[in-house]
C-alpha cells in the first residue's frame, strides 16, 4: 500500500498542472485508514489468510510433523492476536459464547494461563488430538482433598508422612516389622519381607485430571474417594491418603512435573 501511495503521489506531481501539497497528508491519511480498518485492513487480511491455511490443514489432514507444527503456529497466532472467536469459520459451535464463558471463569487467572487454556480449547474444538498432545501448553492444576486437615486413622498402627519430591527410599518399623517405602515418580511401593504393595500414581492422578478436565479453576477441591487408594497383602493393609496434588497436565495425559503430599496409613493383618 505504501508503494501504491508513493507511485500515485509521484504520478500526480508529474502530470498535474495544479499541484497541491495538501494532497500528501490527505492521501496518506486515507491510506492509513484503509490499511487499519475494515475487511481490507492488514489485520483482517492476515487473519483471513491464516484461517484459510488452517482450514486446508484440517480438511486435508497431514500427519507429518511439519504440518502439525504449522497448524500449531497458526492456532497460536490466531488466539493471541484475534481471540478464540477467529476460529468460527472452522466450526458450527458458537465460539463467541464459549470464549465469553471461559474468560468470565478465568478472570482471576494470569494472561499466560488464559492463553494456554484458550489454545487447549481450540485444539479440542477442532478435534486435533495428536497436535494438542504434542504442542499444547499444560494446565497448571492444584488439587486439594476436601477437609484436607482431617482424615480417619482409626484401626491403623502407623501413619507415615509423604513429603513432596521425596525420592529417597525410607524404612520404618511397625511393631516388629520393617517396612520399606519407595516413592518414585510414577509409583509408590510399600514392601515388607517378601511382600510388596504398589500404588500406580499415574493411574490415580489421571483419574483426577479426567474428572476435572473441563473445570477451568486453578485450585480444585476433590472428594476423598479420588484422593485415596488401598492395597493389601496377606500380612499388610495400607491406605494412601493424598491431601494435595500439584501437577502440570494435558487434557488427557500427564508429564513428570508433579508433586503431592499425603500419608500412608499402615496396619498389620
């Protein structure tokens, strides 16, 4: 547009017999208005161009990494510069209502969290699962047990405090039994003599994430039924009681960046 304007001004001064210098600011103002307002504006042309590119990518799926990366970049650009509603041409869902509802629920969150949630929602709306898993931003979630300061200990002989990021094995005594506790990233093991009980932490955490995948709050109160699990052997009964869980999670998967605090309640049988 600048080139067209400059060419026009040059032609005007070359051929016009009544030259008026006012034509320069007047014409420049018109050019600036045209380039910033309306469907022909730079922002609108850019948005429409990217929407059309994304439409081609989603209507003719290309599973190559480059294609997924291109789609991810387009979605991030559209959300950042034009909002979730810019995806309306790609779906029959009412994107404006979805965006308004989300922003209302996330009004107390920071811009980084809001941006990540909008991108994750865009992937879900467009049903781009693989792309979402690889390129979406994780959700920062903080789960708390209902009445986290109180839990039932009746009938147990020992209570062991599980500290966040505790990775070193520990050995405790319950009566005349030595019990070894190993808190790994994805599992928690309790063993004694030849018996070994194991809690699959990924399974426990995944159930919590799936239950609250559409909850836009950062901190969520979770019932005890989801924050506890039991394992037993011939000689041991152990209950895992989680009181808080902090993690970064994708909509349907976990990564290793999590920590939790809780207790092991142990009794001999």
